[in-house]
């Protein structure tokens, strides 16, 4: 009886943990789908040079220190590294610490098996788990168990036959990539859960899949930059904020009473974001507070006190890291002098431009110093906003960032020659944004008042965070090797959430799903091959191939815009609009797949041996 009771308790605990992480079985399916998809083109190599700084920082932290090495002659000096008190430090320490569990897991895996074979086996286990979960959802458990096992086993044996040793691949790099891929998979889950709060399950599932398979999030999901992790945190903030407006928004704490747990959690995630990138966290905090305070169910002393304590506690890792490195709890590493001054500009406005920072000052705690630093930061924020507003008045900057990219040399940006044109704008890299024209159709048909009445606090927060990132980065855009405007990548999923709120787009998914899927499948299965064949036969470079995708993305966005607008006024255009939606989604997936398996195959060895064989075959044509 005791054993049965303990077994039941464990099962209940597992169920509770699963619901907390994934929401429901569909959330788990989306998580596994995203991981398996990203694993298809996982390359163990460095794409952008400042990734080396994050790798070296993880090496140091895994050995129990923050400093990479002493700042002696010939010290490590990659972009992003900084010097303080005679030592070289990295950056994004929140991202680094979050990668530690993945590193420990890789160490255990490497101790019992060849690392490449072990990772290949884990990928296939994930694929089998996905098949079994789908079998349960569609009540085809026997077919999923036998058919899925056969396919997965055959695939594993093929990969095992093709497998060779990784060689000198860094486990620290792999750990960062694993953590980024997991963040992307959680992003898919969060997108699904946010949309599911107010929309049909089919719309929510489609949005969750699109967040990684269609958006350029899929491109960055195995490149250990901070952007995907930041995107996941933003979705987490949006989800907790949405839940804070629901009926069960308060948690009963014995001896204390009800507390706004979801609302406090949203602010706590801002603190985590500060540990990764202080400037982004500051702008997001302003956006969150500007929407939260006027729309909160209650701003009583207890609620604000709990929120304030949660936010303060979440900032402790940020403060401690700053204090240990610079001696000033309010001065992040990005504000220090770079170890490689010739490297590209940092993306943080908190770079040392006066105002009392210097390593080892120890002046972060006196009240006057703190207020002085806060006023200095506020001055920098205002300067950043003012510069961004000025840049937004330049049509060339707006056009090159949002509409059409071309070669950045055309606007004097220079950059690495072979990568000059590997820069897709927001619209080129997210053709689904063509569906935003549905807003114009809604206003025309029902009036502006109807649109405003339909706005929810969650919509306002998503829009406010988008605006915050635009104001933070517009004056630095476009840049060389931005690929998909990577500084704005964290808000792409927010665009997707807002698109899912458009009635015409949601109805196309719920009522014309078959047409959407046929169009999507046609583009992915046939269009991808046509694009690849054209690139290979024409002998196009990576830059030229990227521009082919840019033009295709613009065309797909334009078709979606026209078709969606027409369908709002005449139902006879709905099949066309459904096909256009599938076309736009398929164009995004084609970009992710071809950049992963063809154009950037030189980045490093593929984790899946079969993917390596495919990339080698494409490269040999």
C-alpha cells in the first residue's frame, strides 16, 4: 500500500511538473518538435566571432571563477571581452550560468559514450518520444509505438553507420548550443500557451510551431547568441502577465495570504534578463511597468510589495556579478573597456562614456553614488531614445531595416565582403508580417473604435516591448552581418502573437487549415528543392543566395497582404488567402532549412552524421 501510495505521489508530481513546464500534452509535443527540428542542422562551430567570448566565459565559470585569464601580453581579446583590474572577463553571465547544467550533462554523456554518438542517440530518443506523444493525442498509440520505433531505429542505425568522432569540438560550445536550443523549444511552448489563453487550440498549435519552424528564431536556435534566450524570456514575461489578469491570478500563501504570483514572476524575469543584458532589461522594465500599473487588478501595498521584493531578489545575481567584476553593483561588464577595442561596437548604451564607472571603485553602495549613477543611466536612456527617434526619421534606415536590405555596402555599412548581403530585413525574414495588413481591413470594415475595444492588456504589453526594442536599437541599424536583424529577433515572436489575434488569420487556420497546410507543404517539400537547385546551378554565393530568399520573402509577404485584405471584403478570396498564408510560412521554413543544411554548412561539423552527409552532398554538386 505504501509503495502504491509513493508511486501515485511520484506520478502526481511528474504530472504537476509537466503541466508547469508544458501546460498540456500539446505543449510537450511542440517542445519535442522544436528540439528535433533544430537538431537536424546543429553544427558544432562558431558563426560570429564574439561567441568565442561567451565560450571562454563558460570555461571560466565551470572552473569556479568569473575571469577568463589575467590581462597580460597576448591575452584573450575577442569582441565582447572586457578588462577590469588586470583580468579579462566575458559578458552575458546570466546566459553562461544557465548553460552550466547542459555542460554537466555533456560531461556525464561523454564519460559513458562517444559524444557524437551519444547526442545522436538522444536526438532519436526525442524523436521517438514525439511519435509516442502524437500517437496518444490522435489515439493511434499502437501505430506510433511500432511504426515510430521502426523509423527511429532505422534512422539511428544509418546515423551510427555514418558517425565519426567529433575531434576537438568544445563541450562548452556544445553546452551553450544545447541551452539555446532548449530555450527555442520553450519559446514554442510559451507561444502556444499565450495564444491558447484566448484562441482556438489549432491557432495556438500553429503559432507554437511557427515560432521556431517559420520565424528566423529557427536560424539562431543553434547559434549560441543571447537573442533566442532573450526572446524566450520576453515570451515568459508576456505569459505571466497574461496569467496575472486571469481569475486565478493570486496564490494563497499560508500565514501571509494571497499574493500576485504571476505578476511578481513577470518582474522577476526582467531581473534575469538584466543578468544577460542590462540595457534590454531596463527598456523592458519601463514597458512592463507602463502597461502593468494602469491595468493591474490591484495596486495595493501588499501587491506592490510582493512585486518589488520579487524584482529585487531577481536582481541579486546581476548585482553580485557586477560587484565582483567591476566593484560597482550598478555597472555591468558591457560598460567596461573592451579587451579588443578594434572589435565591433557593443549593443549596449551602457558603454563607458564617463559617469563614474571604473573597475575596483567599490563605490556602488553609498546613497549619493547610487543616485548619481541612476541619473547618469537615465540620461543615457534619454540620449538613446532621442537618437533612435532621429534615426526613424531617416527613410533609408527604416527601409533597410524593415523592408528591403540588399547589400549593406550600398548604405556605407561595409562589413565582411562575403557577408555584405547576408542581411534580410524584418519583413524579408518574416513574410508572415504581410498578414499585419489585416489590421487595416478591420479598421476599414468595422471602424477604429472596434479595433481599440478589442485590445487587451496583453496586446498592449507585446506592442510596448516591441517599441522598447525599436527605441533601443534603431539608431544602430542596419549593421553588418545582422542576417535577420538579430538585435530585433527577440520581438519576432511577439509579432507572431499579435498576428494570431487577427480574426481573419485565425479563421484561416481554423476553417481553411487544409489549404494552408497544402500550400506550406508544397513550398517546403518542392519549393525548397527548386530554390536550392537554382542556387547551385547558378553558382550563387552565400550573399547572393540570401538575397534570393529576401526577394522570395518580400513576394510572399506581399501576396499574403493582398490576399488577406481581399478575403476580409469578399469571402471568395479565402482560399487564396489560405494558400498565401501557407506560402509565407513555407518561405520562412525554406530559409531556415537551407541556411542550416546548405549555405552555412562550413560553420562546423554537424552533430547528426546523416545531416553532415546531406550537407557534403549539396556542397559537392
